[in-house]
């Protein structure tokens, strides 16, 4: 049965926008990645895989991938554990449950730019007027230059806390939805069989029943880590201390006007996200029925 005129009336503008503003730019970026395109978005000279080889050799792009690896190693496990723990606690609260859920979810509505500037100018300001340094001064600790200290690299603490504050509520809601799908009869049957409330039921009932939700949280969290930009850009700028792939590509394509290498980097990053997603699905069995 063919699409009706009403379908095209409602979906036509959306599909046209999707093609013009999403698919065509992706296709054009793919074309540019095989060409030299300095100071122009028009292909100037076909260079084949040279742009890709330049990026994959030792240099700032590989350094940016290392930055992502460190960031993901910090933020993914922390987000997963904290969101799961808080979701379990919130699921057991009987008083003011809606208030606590809203309180944890509200930060997700905040702009990354605004939160990053608050962290930079107010909480982790490197002078004595910053909130963190004021608290530490009560214990006799000298002022810490949070965003410029290399040894130890305190900037990772700033980056991790702002990301946790912004995204934790979203993943808490996902875990809460998964917890509410678990039948209470499973716990009752476990108690009849002698299981103890707490770690034993959490390990053998709650975690297995949350497998699909857990994989979704890990997957979304890892993709979000690949796409990290706002907090790095607003907290560190073009600093070489920590520059993830999107920040590097932004300065390559926008500041340096090198759209050939910028497009090649974007294609590499997209391919990495697809490969990691497929690998996670393969390992954790996303989409398979829960047992």
C-alpha cells in the first residue's frame, strides 16, 4: 500500500530537512575526506587515503584518541556504578520519591556550556575565591590551579565532575525504568528459598534482570564520551593538556580551515563509534531476551 498524500504532507518537510541538513553533509564530508580542501569546502585535489594516513600517524589526532580513552575510562564506570546505585536507592524510597527523582534529573536540562562556566569560574576557580579552594583552605591546603596543573592532573577531576553532574540523572531514570519492570514475585520467591535481602538478591536477581538496561547505559555512555566537546572546549579551550577528538577536529576544520583532514577525522571517529557499538552488542547481547 503506497503512502497517502497526508503522509507526504506531514513527513515531507521532515524528510527534506533530514536529507538536506544531515545526509547530504555526511556524504559531502565523505567526499572531502579523500581530497585536499584547504580554506574551501570544494575538493581541490584528489589525494586518496593520504588524509587518513596523516591522521593515523603519530600526531595530535592519535593524542586526542588517547585523551578520549582516559576520559572514557574515568567517566563510563563512574556513571554506570553511581547511576545504578542511586537508582536502587531511589526505587526503595517511599517518602518524597517524586521530589528526589526530579532533583537528580533536573541537571540534565542544564546547558553543558553554562555548567562548564560555573565549574570554571565559580567552583574550581584557580584562585582563593573559588569554592573548592575556599573549602580546602579550611584544612590548611594551598590554592590549587585546577585547570592548569599537570602534576597531578587536577583538570580530570573538573571534567569528570561536571560530566557526572550533567548526565547522571538521565541514566538514573533509565535504571529506574528497568527496576520497575522487575516483578516483585521474583524477590518473594527468592526469600522463600532462603535468599537474603541485599547483595545476594541484587547480584542474582536485580543485575541479571537489568542486563538490557545496563548494556544500553554503557552504549549510550560510551558514545557520549566519544562526542565530548562542550566541557573540554569551555574548560580548557585549545589547551594541549586534554584535547578529545571533537575538539581537535573543530580546530582543524574551523580554525585552520582544513576541511580535508577534518572530514577524514570525522569519518574515522564515526567508524570507531560504529565498531565499538557493534562490539558491545556482540559481547553483551543487546537485544537478546532476558533470562
